[in-house]
């Protein structure tokens, strides 16, 4: 029914020797996305506080 590319979980992690590159790039991408999310989240909160303060 399913035709998987790898026979085991270890093969999926190792990826015929390319796993270290694939997983390191995935980690870098997720770290960058997380940092951008946190940065813009704080900027949005800062801006909303600025507009909501009484004059």
C-alpha cells in the first residue's frame, strides 16, 4: 500500500550520508523562523502599547 523510501528510522535520519546536511539546514531554518517570530511579536506588542497609551 505504501512505498517508503527508507526501510528504517535510522536510514531516514542518515539519508545515505546526506542527513547531517539536511537536518542542519532544517534546524537553521526553524531557528531563523523562531527568532523572526519572536522579534516581530515583540515589535507588534511595543507598537500596540504605544498606540494604546493615553495622551
